[in-house]
């Protein structure tokens, strides 16, 4: 067998698991805890009174786009002290559900789904949105969809405020920072690619890091360790979902499963109201998606999954990446144990139409591919 020179690009999908590994509280459950706690504090500070003549009681209430809160006491200090005791989402929700000092009403289909799902597991705001959209595909439901879109926009703005308030950890003199960067900027081996032979010369060319996070943590970490590499490693970061507080690259927040059976039905409604938060139409706001397509069509490449859930909210994009004929390998970096690796491969499989292709591309489990945790 003749020796061949094989040159691959590397496409790295960085998701929220990366920020979580840094110790940043960027999950939707973290956001929900912040929102509810901030909501109660604001309601206390506003201290707006309401007389209920039906039962002769006086309430102190606050209303936003999603909720209404009614306090039975006007003592600000005691309420603020009480709120400060709730240091977890579970404790805060237990208090809201008791309805003793406070009556908490939800005035949003979307937020009701988010709140209820958080009581039993983790929250997926984008999936909750799409599920409600699919169950209201009738002309007479337009008002429901208009309210749904407004609530989704409100949550998006709140999420941007919350994420902007988080501190990115310092990466100076931290060995784990180097390990992160070594995994992200690693080379490609014979074991990673099924159609290569041991005699082939394998090298890595260009690196594109597709950052699905809104934070700037990835760029800061890589910058902190750049001096460790000589010669310098060239890479490009594509903020595919936008960046916080950016006019040029606004946050993209929505759903992207156009392979879903219901999506054609949504299009056939001929009503743009139903398409407002489909990601495909938001990608046209910047050149990021087209730059991704240029990259995957320019040369053979390996995909690395780094903290990305590979959920259905990005299904169309991930299908374009994984089933592209230039994609020769999919390497999964995992969290904690082999179970996470196995679950991630199952998520990846949902983005394939050709399971034979999927089995050829996913690289087998390697204990060394665990993502370090700060």
C-alpha cells in the first residue's frame, strides 16, 4: 500500500459544557434561579400596593411580562432577608409553591412550561418554545403565538442581562487552562480516521472553533496560553450564535430543527409569525453561517465535540456538518464518565440520515478525552 499525505482541517463545536467546566453558572436552571430571585427582590423594592375589595385585603404586587407576585406584608427588610436565604432554585421554588406570604402567578404558556420542567429536571427554553409552537398550528391561535414570541423575546433579553453579569474566571498560572487548549488545538491521528493507513502522513491544517456560547470565555482562555505554543497555532473563532451586547453579531436564540415532521406544516401556514424564532432566518444577520459552509466545503475535516449537547435545537446545522462528505471523523470529548460519552453519541446519531456513515465517523471512547473541570 502506497504512503499518502493526508491533510485535515479541524472543526471544534464548543458548547455550554465548556463554560460549565470553567465553573460558570450558565445553565438555564442557573438563569431561572437568577430571574426568579431578581423578580422577588424587584417586587419588594417597588412595594406597590393593591386593595382587593372582594376580601378586604391589601396586597403589595409586581407584574412583568411573564408573572404576577402578590405579597401579604409590606415589611421590606424582612422580605429581603427572607429572599436572601434561598440559595438554590429548589428552595426558592418550594417557597413560591407554599403561597403563604406570597402568591405567585404565571401569565405565560412558555414560562409555565419552563417553570414546571425545572421542578423535575433541567430546563431547555428553546425546546419548550418549539413544543408550544407545534401545538398551536391553527389560524385562531395567532394571538397565542404572538404572546409566545413576545415572551420568548423577553426571556432572551433577560438571559443576555444575566450572562453579562457573570465573571469569567482568571486563567493565569492554571495548568487546567493548558489542558483545555491542548485538547482544543490537538492534532489528528491515524486512530481518528477510518480511511487512513498507519503508513500515511497525517497532519492538521486549519482550525475553526465554532463557538455556540454567547460569552467570551473561550477567546480569553486561548489568549492566556498562546505564549506556550511555538510556533503559533493559527485558529479562527466563529461565534455562530452571536455575542453578548454586540450590534454586529446579535444573540441567536431559537430553534433549528427543520427536519422535524411538523416543520413543513409550520411553513404551509404561510404566516411569518410562526417563523420568527427559527434559527435559519436569524443566521442571515451575519456572515458566520456562510463562513462555516465555506470551511466545511474547502477540505476534509475532523469534528470535535467539546461541551456541546448536540441537541435537536441545532439539528439542521449539525446534519450539514456531520453528513458532509468532507467530514471524516467525529471525536467526542466527554464530561465525568463513559455514560456521558455514550449519551453524546446517541444525540449525535439523531443528526444523521445515514447510520452507516455515522458508525464510520464517530471515534471510539478514549479515557484521555475527558474535559477538565475548574
